[in-house]
């Protein structure tokens, strides 16, 4: 028989769950944008990117790359947010929501077809993720040093 374990979460942990759900919605929105771009630019599955140097290929590739970049980061962000949320739920939820907002700004900028326009959203996302990493590192350090 498995041991009976329980975890007591602060009521504020609900904000962490809300921020994670918001992140999921942003991710799904980006997925839908890629699907719409596939139809618009005629990029058939299983191709990840459009061939060539045309404006249409550039636009599709920017939209696809925006989603791919979010895919590369979402796992570590959500894990870090959840772990930090066990100790500091409001901080974790806030930084997680800011990360998701940064991904919206990133996607809108990148999807313009001009990769340079992704920079503001990238900065917001990076800084919020760096905040999550720094905060969870401090929690970990404090837990082992007493």
C-alpha cells in the first residue's frame, strides 16, 4: 500500500495555477497562429519551415520560430514557477504571468516578419525567467543553509 502523503498549499497557490493556465492559453494561441500561417502560406506537414527567401517564406518561418522558441522554454519556466510557488506563490504567479505576456509581445513582434521586432518580448520573457531562476535558487540555498 502506498503511503498517504499530503501537501498543504497556501490559498495563494491558486494564482500560480492561474498563471500556468494563462501560459497554456498563450501557447495554444501561438499554435493556432502557426496553423493559420500554414494554410495562408501553403506550408504542408511535416515540414517545419518554408523553403526559400521569399517574403511569404520569411513570414511563415518567423511565426513558426516564435512558437518553437516558446516550446523550448515553456517546460523549464512552468517547473520553476511551480516550485517557487510552493514557497512564494504571489512572486511565482507574477513572474510567470509576466513571462507569458512577454511571449505574446515576442510572438506579435516576430510574426511581423521582422525578426528584430521580437527583442522587446524576448527581454521581458528573459528577465521574468531570470527572476524565477534567481528566486528559486535563493529558496534552495536558504533551505540547505538554514
